[in-house]
C-alpha cells in the first residue's frame, strides 16, 4: 500500500513538473510579447522589484522574463549592474529555484482540480448509464409482465416455438431482452439459456456474458412474473 502510494506520488510529481516547466516557458514567451515596447528603465525596475520580493539578486532564470531582459539589454551581468544590485549567487538547478517551486504549487492545484473534474465526470457518466439500464429493465419488466399475463396459459412447447420464431425473425438466437416476454420465459424455465437450449437453438456468441447479466438481473428482479402463475 505504501509502495503504491509512493509510486502514485512520484507519477503525480512527474506530471506536475512537466506542466510547471511548460508553464514557465509559456510565461516567459508572454512576458516578452507583453513587454516588447517597455522601456529599458521599466525592465530594470521590474528586476529590482523581483530582487526585493525574493530578498536576493536573481539570476536570469530565476524570474519570469529574465531571459528576455538579459537578451535585450546585453547580458545578465549588465542588467544587474544597471539595476544597482549585488552580483547574484550561483544559479540553482531549476527544481530548486523559487520560481519553479511557486509555479509547481500552482500547477499541482490545477492538475488536481482537473483530475477531480475528470473523475466526477466519469462517475456521473457511470451513474447515468446505470440509471438508463435500470429504466430499461423497468420498462422491460412491465412489458414482459403484461406479456406473461397474456400467455400464462401457453404450454412450454408453445413458448419454445415462440423463441424459435423470434430467432427466425432476428436471423440469430435471440437474447432475453430481444424478446417480448423474455423475463417471464426466463422465470418459467428457470433461466433464459435453459429455454434457448430446450428450444434447440445454438448458443449465442457471448452467451456467458448474457448469463452473467441474467444472474445480475435475477438478483435485482427476483420474480418479474410475480402474480402471474404458469400453468
């Protein structure tokens, strides 16, 4: 469990690191576009304000727009000297820079929000599908109970012939839901696949899946033909 959590955290951090680097590249490009007409002094004021915020003289890669300013003003050493700041310390690896840590926190929150939104959407879609399936089953239940009430006096042979006729109309072995009265017939014979075998029809491809669905529907609908006695 702990190892699984560790791997999950490592995956999350790796994804956020990638997003962070991309966000910083995007912010650098946007800064260059936004400040293309800014005066040199305005850019120097910006560098001074960032130095005050950070508490140290930044390197070009430690503030947004630093690379653009360095390129435009003839190198970072000239920028620092023109700003009246002390020379900066050696630039840290990108993951250790304050600019990266700040953006990482922003991207981590955004990524988590997006993932939560995707999970919520998928959950809503699953619930919608389940609700649609429940509604479909309820409609079939009402249909098949009415059919069963009308055919309760039919013999087993007649019901089996009915299944064969449905197969002929469909061009393949029918599934329970393909046949009006399928739920009633299932209860009458103790299972839809049993009724299909007794009718002499070949099993339908994917019949195991149908059998599992049949079992699940039995659990939800104990007796769809309740109140309709077979004779």
